[in-house]
C-alpha cells in the first residue's frame, strides 16, 4: 500500500513552472569515491521504514546497504543528500547534494556503507511557497550536481537521525522541513525576477497565540501551516519571523515549549512520567526522556527528584 502511495506521489501532477534542464544524470554504474555511487544489483523500494509521505512532501531514506533506482522522472523537485561512512579521518561523514528540477530524468544509487536522504517537493508545495516569496509567481529551478549546501545538509542530517530512531519520528518536524526546503530552493536555487524577504519580529500577541495553540493541540498534533496560521502568517513568513524573534525554527520552538511544560508538570509528584509524555504528544516515555535529557542534561525522573 505504501509502495503504491509513494509511486503515485512520484508521478502525480504536472509542474506549473518551466524546467531548467532535462539532462540525464549518468550516475548509475559509475565508480565515484567522493559521490558514493556504484553499480548495485539491489533496487531500492520504499517501505514504512524508509519513507514518509505527507501532503506535497515526501522524505525517503536509503542505505547503508548499497542500492539503485532505475532511470525515471517525476513531477516533484528532488533534493538528494548522500552521507559517506565515518572514518578515522572524517569524524563527520562527508556529504554532497544534488538538486533535480521537476520532470528531470535521472537515476540513483549509493555505495555499501553510504546513507542517502531524498526529499520530494510537489508543484503544489513549491507554488504555495512562491505565493509568499515570489511576486511574479514564476520561478525556474537550477539543477545542481555534487554540490555543498549547509541548509540542505542540516535538514538531511536531522532527517537521517529521525529514520535511525524511527519510533521517535515526528511528522511535524518532517513537514516543517518541507516548508523550509521549499523556501530555500526559491531563494537560493531558482532564477526569479525577485523574491521577498520579511522583516520585523513576532508581536507579544502573536507569541501568546502560538503558546495557546500549542497548549490546545499538543496532544492531538498539528501541522506546520496550522502553527503558522495561529500567528496569522503563512509558513514562509512565519518561519523567518520566528527565527528572528526567538532564534529557533518552528520545530525547535515547539520542542523547547514542550520541555518547559514538562518541567512544570514534573513539579507535581502525583503525575506519572508516562502520563506527561502522552499528554505532551511524545511517541513514548523513552522518546520524552531522550528529548528532555538532550535539552536539560537530566532525565525527567532526576529533574523531579531535585525539585
């Protein structure tokens, strides 16, 4: 079922913008020590453990077993980030990214030991970002091959950790990545006549509305656009203004706020820690413990004993 949904996502829709290039990237079957590409007989296929499909955005994971994808094309723009295995020389795995325009024919693959994160952004997701960022509404994606981009790498690295800890995966975080990537592609990797930059900070009234919204929906969950709407803004403007106001991305802001609520709840010794985890929308008590410890350096139980 998931396999068919992903395949539908890969082939659905027709882009409303011009395509910069339809060149075929001859990556399959090529030995490349830097790019992590080599011939493999294993054809990668999506599973519930290697793909997450949201509205207008999909995140896919491959590796560490070598794999290939035969030549194909789809209506979505694609960002591929490859992570080399760690070595004694490289404490952090070397990476590089490819950016493909919609309908650009390509194939894919990676070596044994490498890991790959792929993002697919639908025409609708890009059009929605363009409504906020591109006055003319017209943009042309510039394909890139074997390049470096700090934001792409940061987003892919975090998604990689999400896939490694699959039981703790946050759909809200992956949805937030989709909106951040759409804005970044339009600002940095497109040909446009101009694009907007937003100035100013979120007001105290908007910040209060955000906290109230999170309080009301934290257990049931919410999407990145719904959080932005609580502040009366679109996702692109909201992300930029929140960053300028708090220094945090939407995801980190929500995580920090959840931890602050947890601190208050832990003051009451009658509330079980597992109940706190459930009420704050964590997937499990262990997930809550890991997040809490990463923020404060203590487990919830240790924090409670100090109060």
